[in-house]
C-alpha cells in the first residue's frame, strides 16, 4: 500500500467516528474547521482497534455544503423545506478494505476506495435531530446503504451541551456481499479460516452514542463522542466478523466562524 493511500484511509476512517458527534451537536449549524483523534475497529467486525487523527470540516454557502454525510466528508446541495426541515443530495467517499488489515481477512479480495452518491433529509424540531439518508456506491457491485439516526439534547448549561442518540443501517444485497460475504475462492485462499458465505440484504448494524460539546470561547470548542455499535442479522453472522459489538469514540478541537 502506498504512503498516500494509507494516509488517505487513515484520515477517512477516523473522520467517520468523530463527525458523528459533529452531526449531532449545534456545531452542525455553523461553519467549522478543526482536528481531532478517534478510535475505531480496523474494519467492521474486527476485534482490533486503532487510534487515528481526523480533520473536521463543516462549511455551507447558500445551498452548497461540505460536511459529513454517511459518516465521511461529502459535498452537496441542500434545500430548506421549512425552518427545521431540509433535504438534499451529496457526493462522498466510501472506504476500502485490504486483506493485510487483519490475519482474519487472509485470502479476501480487495475492496477498493470508491465514491458514493446519495440523498438525505433532516428534521430538527426543538431538542431533537432526526435524519435519514441513502447512498449508492459508485462502483459496480458495491451496492447501497440506508441510514436512519436520531439524537436528543439532554442538557445545555453554561456552554456545555450533551446529547444522546441512536442510528441504524440497512444494506442492499450487493453491499452485504461486498463487505460481509465470502466467495468460494476467498474461502479456499484463507487457509481454512473462512467458509463460503452469501448474505442477503437487511439491517446490518445499530448504534447508541453520546456527544459532548464544551464552548471554550465564542469560536473555539471541544467536541467528543463515545458509543457502541452492534452488527445485526447476516452481517453479524459473517465468517469475517471477530466481534459483533464494537466501541467507537473521538475527541477534537474546533473553530467556528
């Protein structure tokens, strides 16, 4: 793997964890840049973790935006339907996977770094933040994923804001086969570690999380997120899965303008 490719995936993997908190806090309504560090499994279903640096960016000018969608940096167009309800489209990035990431993946095919195209809607009534999105991989055979999430602001006192939330993901058959399936030639090449597996479409995961935002000044903030994720259905039963339940988290410093 090239140094550039490794660095790119390092940043994107950690961004997926830390931007979950950004989507759920008041910072989402502001133009924000920052940096943080997150910890996540090496791949979905891995029992091993890594801590990685992460850039944070949320920018909006008119209807155009650059911000996290489906957990990764994206650019798109958003339209306000009412003062607390919006919808839009986006182009983003999808993570790849290599067998070298874990001995448990020995023999599996490479999943290439790829683009995603999606649609989303968000509703923010009072202390609630609710959203849904669907994105399709711009790579033949990689499929699509639908995401549903919600969070609630528990308190906001003296510059400290805390929210709790949940999200779940549904994956198409192609997506499940790409990320959790095992073809016969992969099973043969695994040295007996894996068996052939052909998953179907369905809900693949559910997560619970808490987010925290501490105002340091008018423009500077500390942000954090901590949660756990549980693989479901055919995803959880995949031979590549070492641990069905994982923990994720991040902490960062942001500047809003």
